[in-house]
């Protein structure tokens, strides 16, 4: 009986700890990243929002756009084709900071790794 109780407590602890982590398929709000970039540093997350302000600077091979959701907006760097203006997209990104000083992230950068196809509604 004691062994069963210990196993149950262990499994419960794992679920409680895992509940605080974003799963690989869970959409993260942009505000979460903007408010606590240190928590996302060097991690991959999914974002969903409306693409705005596409920018392409061919001289330095730089493409970026702003992704906006209900919680805020964030600039995304990409090597893919720029999304259409006001297009709703879901993307997988890698979040990086140039430095972390005294727990504060400096130079937040979000790199697009993958863009998911929109599902056709039937």
C-alpha cells in the first residue's frame, strides 16, 4: 500500500511540473515571450497570429515581419518567403537573446524555423 501511494505521488508530481511547461504543439502567446524572454531563451515554440509589415533588405539578405496576436506583437526574422500582409499564420520559431544580464534578456531575436499550412475548412 505504501509503495502504491509513493508511485501515485511521484506520477502526480511529474504532471504538476509538466503542467508549467509549454508543450511542443501548444501555441504560446506573444506577450508571454515579451514579458519573460529569459524563460524562452534558446527554446523552440509555436506562435499564431497575423503577419504585418513585411520587410526585405536584399543587400544584407535580411527578411522580417511583425507577427501580432491578441496579446501583442513581435518581430520575426525569416529565410522563408515573406507571408502576405494580414495573413493569419502559425509558425515554429527559435527564441534567442544576445545576452542575459542579471536575469534580463538583451537583444531578443525570434527566428522562423517552419511555417504551417493553413487547414482548409470544409
